[in-house]
C-alpha cells in the first residue's frame, strides 16, 4: 500500500516522457507523392525491380546535404529543408539521387564513379541535362579545418587533410613518374608535426 503511494507520487513529480526524435520524418501525402514519382520514373525506364524496391525518406538529421542515395538498399534520403525551395528543387534533387540508384543498378557488381559517365547517362534519361555534382542551395555549411599534414619524401608535395590517412598512401605524381603508376613505398606520405 505504501509503495503504491510513493509510485504515484514519483509519477506526478516526473516530467512527462517526450517522444523520441525521429530521424525520418513521415508526411503521408508528400511521402507518397515523391515515392509514386520515383516508382513511375523507374517503370518508364524499364527497371521494374528497382521500382519495386525504391524508398524515399525525409531525413531530419541532414544539414548541408540536399539528398543521399544508398544503392544497395534502393533508399533515397532527402533534406526536409528542400521544401523551403519549392517542388521544382525537390524534383531535381530526387532525380539526381535516383540517377545514382539507376547507374548502380545497371552497373551490377562493377564499381563506378559516383558522378561518372554512367551517372551522367542516367541523369539524362531521368530528364536532367547538365546536372552538376553538388547543389548550390543556401543550406548551412560546416567549415572543417585540415589539421593533418603530410609530405612526399621525394618531391616535397605537402597535403592537408581533415581526417588522417588510415592506409598506405603515396604521392601519385611520383608513382606515375618513377613506378609506372603503381604504389611504391619510397613515395609514401610522411606525417608532418
């Protein structure tokens, strides 16, 4: 009896639990509209398998990126801030990301450049001509400082990086000039203090 009283007392003094923040915002009409567009575009191009798998989501954690594509999952994440720029910008960004899915689907297991020839061809098929790699929307950008510096022991080329080099990496110019373009330990970048 006494424990029941304390349990009720504690429940009254605690603030109510907030719902956890969802990473993927769901707005049924908008979600279905862009999902339907993606499916119909893939069906028009004869990619029924990709049309059945594709998923479009609004990712509230995105800040400076307009959209991302994950070809293995057939998933496209869009930045909710795109809504501020109108439906034309959402459509362009969606088609940009769908081009990544289409290019990877057609390439199969073969590795392709993210914004290479296959992607550009997919952009044209999806109605985007002259598409660029990056958007020019006024979304907030983070300025990262390059704190890791490296030098080639042969030619003295210095490079600055935000993240440290994790695996063996050498000066491409020296490897091309002296090793027929193959990796050579003599030209491996050395960390500077």
